[in-house]
C-alpha cells in the first residue's frame, strides 16, 4: 500500500476559529439539555412516572460514554475530526427527536414508549461521545499551547450558554404543554442544532489536517492503541485524576439543595436560588482561568496545571466549610460558602480541560483521539455515578449515625478528601510531564501504587 504524503501543518486556530468550535458545543448542549432535563421533568410530572425511569435512561446515556476511547481512536485512524463531529451530531439530533416521540408514546403505551426511549437515549449517548470527543481532539491539535486553557473555557461556557438559551426559548414554545408541542419543539431544536454545528465546523479543520507526521504508518488495532495509551504513565495517571476529581465535583449535585433545606430551613425557592448562585460562581471561576492564563503567560502562574491544583485545593477548603456549616448552623455564611465552592469548581474545571488538551498532544503522535477518549470516558462515568454515590452515601451515613447533620458532614468531608487527592495526582502528572530523570523512577513507582489502590489490586 502506498503511503500518503504528509501535508504541511496548518496554522493554529485564532479566536474566531475557537468560537466556531464553541458553537458546535453550544449545539450539542442544546440537545442534551432537552433530553436530560425537559424530557426528565415531563416523564416525572406530566406522565407521573417513577423518577427511576428517566434516571435510568440518563444513567444509560452516561454509561455509553465508556465508548469514548473508540470514537477517539476513530478520529486517530481517519486523521480528521470533522466527519466524526458531523456524524455524531446527526446521531445526537435523531436521538433527541426520538426521545420526545418516545415520551409522547408513553402516555398511550408505556412499554412501547420505553423501548423507543432506550433506543433514543442510546443514540444520544453515542452521539455525544462521538461529537464531543472529536471536538476536543480537534481543539487540542489546532490551538496554541498558551491558548488551550482559555479555549477550553470558552468552549465549555458556550455549552452552558446552549443550556440557557435552549431552556429559555424552548420553554416559551412548550406552553401550554402538549405532547405534540414537546415533539415539535424538540425536533426543531435538534434540527437547528445540527445545522448550526455543521455550518460552524465547515472548513475549520482544513484538508491539510488529514495527514500529519507519522500518519503514513500502519494503524494498530483498537485494543492495542488503548493498551499503549494506558501504558503511558502520564495518560494513565491523568485518567485517574479525572475520575477522582469529577467524582468529587459531581457528588454534591443532588444533596446540596436537600442539605440547605434540612439544615438551614431554606424553602424550595431559596435552595434553587442557592444552586443558581453556585453555578454563577462556576461561570466566574471559568472566566477567571480564561483571562488569567493568557495574561500571566508561560510562567508558573499562567500554567493550567497550577490553576488545576489550586482549584482542587480551593474546592477542598470550600467543601470543608460545608462540613462545618452543618455543626454551626444558621450562623454560617452558607450563601458565600456555596458561591466560593462554585468559583473554585469553575477554576478547577476550566484549567483541567486546558491541561487535558495540552497532554493530549504531548505523547505519541497519532494517539491524541484515543487519549482524549480515555479521559472523556473517565469524566463521563465519574459524573454519571457521582450524584448517585452522593445520595447513597448521605442515606447510609444518616442510617448509621441517626443524624442528618452528621450524614451531610461526612459526605462533604469525603468530597474534600477526594479534591485533595486529585490535587496531589495533578501535581504528580506535572512532575511526570517535566521529564526530570531523578524523579521519574520514583514517580513511576508511585503511579503503579496509585493504580493498584484505584483498581483494588
């Protein structure tokens, strides 16, 4: 077989190109918001179904993210991300529209609607994984190192914007509610999102990206590629970091508002407002990373790794504050505490994504997609089980102690410990990335120890 000639490297993306990629993430977020939030609510409220039904469907969509390494490998093998992004968005759009049809069908035939819903959420999970992973791979390859943290934050914030715009716009058209309106609005949003993503991605990657250094070499089988990525100490340790940090990040999602109601006697409206304050803090934290890294430059304080570690430690301190809040009671500044938790979480999340994109291109050439897929799978799985684990841990602690205050304190304290562990893992990754010979053997040994503890071997 004749080897393909390598094309010259394309110029890095400017801010306009980064924003165009962010529009793809906005479109992705629009469909995900309807399927995991609006459809969820309709099933529970309008159809009076047990919450476990939409909960299981959303969990299934998260479980399918374990396929992210396969989608990343496909990007590596094809040497272009655009077909995977467009294809993934098409599958996601079809899944989003079918989820609404399935929900409407459940009113007449529950089992028929449920089977269609399983198919729909399978398509949603596959589409999110294929499009989202390939988008991050393209971003990692085409953005300058010093811009990666800012680029990651911009793309993430544009996804959040997709949540907000879709929620406000679709909400207006859904009233007065009917099954027909649900299907029509969801199908329209899915179609618009697909068209927006297709237009935004067109021409950004360029034909020259189709080949790169070393691309003429034969491609290994998928399992071999994953084994090679996992054998890389940096990639393996960063995957463990992503899992642990995202577990800590998401474990408080479903217990923060119940905590505010049970311990601080907040009304549902007040606790919802508290959750909004937290998300406002997340937004501010991510914007801070986006602005600070380019301004501070390539020095220590402009590094995404430094902000990742700082964000994890600040998150641990904020979680420690929540453990004290339960014991101190109404005198504790709970609103300020939750806002600072959001800011710290935003700093961690924005910087960690920037670090992820930097590390994706720092290893063996031709494995960027597979590496990103492994880390994306760790992130999605941790996020999927984090909320469930938090609620189970809170219920178990309450049963053991007989005190809701002690139960919440135990869970928040556990999250603080996880954030500290994540900060230490991020520091270990940074040391490995520096390549200092005298520390390398010691770090490699520590990596094996961490892996053994994480896998129970």
